[in-house]
């Protein structure tokens, strides 16, 4: 489990508009530099925070991973 990788990705997405755009347009490229399990990567790309909770990621972090970067205007 790479909770630190998920946390780093979420923090970057919250702070960096260009990164949010990349997550929306090319999520595979955006997550490439983060240490994520295949399950975490799939959950992040889906925007489903519940999937991350099921993998053991802290609820506060997983709630940040709702599809806001997938639907937000960037």
C-alpha cells in the first residue's frame, strides 16, 4: 500500500491547476510519477474515494479524491 503516494498526488492536485488538467486529460501520464499500487491507480482514475477507503486509505484523503478534478473546469 502506498498511502503516501496517494496523499502526495491529492495534495498536488489540490494545489496545481496544471496538474488537475493533466489528471483530467491524461490520467495515466499524470499519475506515472507517484508510487501507487495498480489498485490505487485505478481508484484514483475512477475518482471513487470509496474504492480507496476499501484499500485502507484514510477517509479524509479518500474523500478528497472524489471526481472533482475529473469534472472541475480547468
